[in-house]
C-alpha cells in the first residue's frame, strides 16, 4: 500500500480545466489498477491532493435539481459566474475566490475501502481545523458537509462536500468557506437545502481576512493524522 500523497497547489484555476485535470489523474490511477490486476504485478498506485481556488462557478451534482439554481444564463454572466453539471454526488454548490477547495484523488485501496468512512474523515479534518479557531463545527444528520449551530434556528454551513468514486478511486472533494463572498450563495438553494444559511470563517471570526495558507497547513496536518498519510 502506498500512503504517500503528491500535494499540488494549483492556485486560482478555471473549474473546467481543473475538472479535466482531475479526470486525467483519476484515469491514470484506475488504468494502473486494471493493469496491475491483469498482470498481477502488485505495483503501487499514486495518490494526489489538489488545492485550488476557482473563479465564480456553480456546479450541480448527478442527483441535483436544476431549480436550485435561482438565476439564468444572463444573470450568471452579470455576476461573472459560470455553471456546470458534474459527475459527483450531491446537489448544487458554489465555488469562488476566498474558498479553499480540496480534491483528494486517492486510491482507497491504499488506505481503507469504505466511502462512508472516507467522507466522515474529510468532515473530521474540517471539524478539527475549525476547532483550532475556537469554533465548534459539527455534522448535521443526513446532510453531508460541516455545519455550525446544528439543531438550532441559526444552523449554517461552512463546508460543502461531494465526491465521486470508482474502483475505490476518489475525485472531487470539499469546499471550505474562508474569505468567501456570501452574496453568491443567494443565487442558489445551497445543496438543495432550504431555510439554512451559509457562513465563512472570516465572518465567524469577525475578521476582514483570514490567512488561507495557515488554514491549508492545518487541514493538511489533520488529514495526515486521520489518513495516516504522508505528503510529498
């Protein structure tokens, strides 16, 4: 098993270009697994973790409802935003500047073959990171992602998640609002869940700006521990 993960920070990058790049890495891992099985070679498969920030974009998962996007194409253009239907789970999600997006592209055969556990550990990574900022983040029953004040009228989502997996290889991932423009969330029904707010780390900390590099370092620290992994 190979628990080493190649870390790549792509900076600000177009969503479609990043999606295509994810697909390339994903296919390489899957092809390698098929070849290994055919040849019984037992070769190591690679793992990747991409950090990226996207220009304004809305994405709709396979099970999503188009009516959860509340604007048309003209209004999207006015907001300098684009829209894509994607092959992950979940409903509608927004990505934009001030948001840390993470795409772990892992061969779970190197770690554990359990998608439920995988999602719970991603959530735990976020929960532990936010705890370092004295925020009590939690899971919300039946709703993937990470929330604050669960079970109260003030419940609000701070991190969205949606993944795809095939042959135990993962892609897509999480989007943590750090310095996000929350106005863009008003143009959709986040994750198809009505009546619940969205928040950002800078809002919760009452800061104009939170150091995103510091947040990434904390995320990686907790990911390393939870997945017993090593970044290279």
